[in-house]
C-alpha cells in the first residue's frame, strides 16, 4: 500500500474508531464512576464492617444493606462505644439509642417521595465543574479489594472535597476521605471487610436493640397545623457561590413543637438545610456555631422564629447562609 | 473471654467468620463491652499491618496500638486462626513498629500544618470575601466534641435536624449512607452538658437582643 493510500484511509479509520474510543473513555471518567457508585450504594446487597475516624476518635460499625429500586433497606450497628442502631426501611429511619432509652423515628425521603420526585439525582459534572475539580487518582487497594480512586477537589473554602476509593468491579464505596480546600483530612470512613451476599434476610435487617420502656420520638406527632408555617416565606440575600435553593417545604420534625419550614440549598454535591420554626417560650435552641465531625450548624433567632442551618460544609458556609436569610410575610 | 470467642472476633476482623456465627457474635458485642474492646484492638492491629492508619493524632494511635499489643501479650493466649495467625510476635512487632513510624512521619507533616491552630485561630479555609468574621472550630478541637458545648436539649434537636437533613440531602445528590455515621457514632459520654457563652441560650433572649 502506498503512502497516499494510507493518507486516504486514515480519516476513515479515525472516523470509525473515534466513537468507540470516546465511549470507552466516557465510561471510565470520574463522573461515570461516581454515577456507578451511587447506584452501587443503593442497589447492591452488601454486609461489612467499617471504621469511622475523625481526629483522635475511632468508631467501628457494621452495615447490612439490601438493595432495591426504592432505595434499599439497611441496618447500621455500632460495635464500639455505647450501643447505637439505625434501621432504614422504605418509610422510616429509626435511630435507637439504648443509653438514652429512646427511639427517634424520621420519615424517609426515597425515590417515591412527593417532595423529591421532581428533583434530578446523580452527579452533573458540567454544573459541578464551577465549584469542584474531578480527578482520576489511579488505583489502590482497600481491605484487599482493588479500587479506583477518584478525587473531587473544591475550588474554594465554602465546601469540602472528597477522595473516594471505589471497588473496581462493583463501584461500591470502600473508603471516603473528606478533605478541606488545603487537602487536609477532615474525616475518614473505610471498610475493613465487605461481602456481597446473594440474599439478605429480613431478620438481618430487623432492629435488635429496642427494649421496653423506651421513649419514642416520632416525626409527625405534632398536632400543630402545617399552615402555621406556610403563611411566611424566606429569602436569602447573598448565598455562598454556587449554592441555589433546591427544596422548600413545611414539615413536622421530631422534637420540634411547631411545624418547621425546611429549605435545602445545594451546589449539586454539598447541601445545606435551613430549618425555621416558631420559637416557644423557654425552649433552648442553638445560637451561634456548633459542629459534629465535619457537619457544621449555625443557629440564629429572627423575628420570633429560630433558624438552624445544618450541613456537611465548612462553618463559614452555614454561617453565611444563616445570616443571609430574611423573612417575608405573604 | 474464651479462646473460642477470641478466635471468632479475630475471624470477623479477618473476614473469615462462618456465616452462621456472624449474627450471634455481633449480638454478643451488644452485651459484652470486653468483646467490643477486643474487636477494636484487632482492628487497630489490622489497620496498622495494612498501614491504613490515618495521618493524624499520631501519638494517640501509636499509644493505642502499643497498648493493644501489650494487652494482647499480657492477657491473651495467641489466637491460632484469623488475623493473628499471620503474626508471629517478632513479625508483628516489626510490622507495627514500621507502621507506627510511617504514621508518625505522615503525622508530623500533618501536625506541622495544624500545630498553630486552636479554637480561636483563624481558619485557613475561610474565604476572604464573606463580609464577616468567624471563629471556626479548628480541626484539632473536633476530637471529642459532639455538638460542642450545648445542652442535651439543643443536642437532641440538632440530632433531629441532622437526620432530617440527611434524608433530604441523600435524595438531592449524595448517597445517604455516609451521613448516618454521625448518628451511629453519637456518644453521650463525650457530651459537655454545660452551655458555653454562645450556645444553649434561649432563642427568645437573643431575639430580644437582636431587636434592640
């Protein structure tokens, strides 16, 4: 074959091969891996033990998850420290705290929830790229399992970043490092063992720690009408870059005396909740900053109502959102 | 604790426990603190051998590892199956020492970046264009705090809000497994029940001041 023939064939070969190359590349991008991870966490059956680390604190927990298209059913049990158990079924989340002899029940917002049915899920890399940078960090092993490592780096100090180790075969999350803008570790979650059982029995998912005489705090117990909080609306003056209102609804939250307005602001990956409720005399609520692990909260009183802003974001973000909120009577 | 139980815990840590024994052992964790402590020690040893210890609080983790080894040496017979079956004492000592040293190096590097941080130090990650100053809790102060410095009432309400937030957040973007660590790792023993100067006030009192 002459050189001229090569030149003629080259564009044709490229035209034939390029789509295949692009398809192969697209399925191996960090964004594609994250989408697969979301599906794996929801759809797979898995049972494992993981360690949670933050600063000098270490906790060992066991998770049993039965996957399905409704978001799955799972049970998390603490193996160290005080006994704690969390059971999520399709309708509710039960948090059982034997040391306090209490059970907290919250409604679960799954794929069938009226609130979230219209909300897009998954990772939209194009929208996220303004605030995060996605990186392929190669491969590593966790608990003997070969993993793909993905980096999600924040572009500013208003959000955290992640390093995620995903099972190379299943895309299951094996290790997660939460890092700040300086790439300093904030907290780590890592599986030390993991299995993918074919089936998981109902018994393995049933709560075991609920005893007699426990106090049950159930969301929706309040008799206060929801309209009480629907008569007002909230507006944010200046939000952290990239954060937009994703959800607004009035609901009953366990432990709250009045219906609560729940606003969610999200940058597509991180999300922050604003809870607004009427203040009851003598009721103590958070004022100023607080945190648990990487979750920050900021409380503020405003015009007879109380705002609590909560999210897995830096403190500056929850404070900025709390200060931006303004009440607008309808 | 019997040798049989130690073998089962070791097998659990090594992911080789028989299927039928799994649930029973986990249930026993719930009623026997010594089993849970043993389990934690085995995990530390396993993590040290896999060099998976975190680059933070080096001394604490090293102490825990050494304490775990001391405890194993003094109180327990060698376990013949599972994790410890891989460890002769000499190998174990070398492996752990090497891991601790590696962690110490990483930890020193980490500490260098945080040694000047305190609860009152300015955070490096606070953007300069926020228009207000904050006093963030430094990384080093996170250690034993859970909703730091707030009364039990306030902590309980924040816990309720966090669960509710997690459910919404999970629906919006991130999968909803990770946030439950904060609830599952809730430890009432680490709580400071005395309110600090800012938190735990009644909302009405601050609202009154805001209006003035």
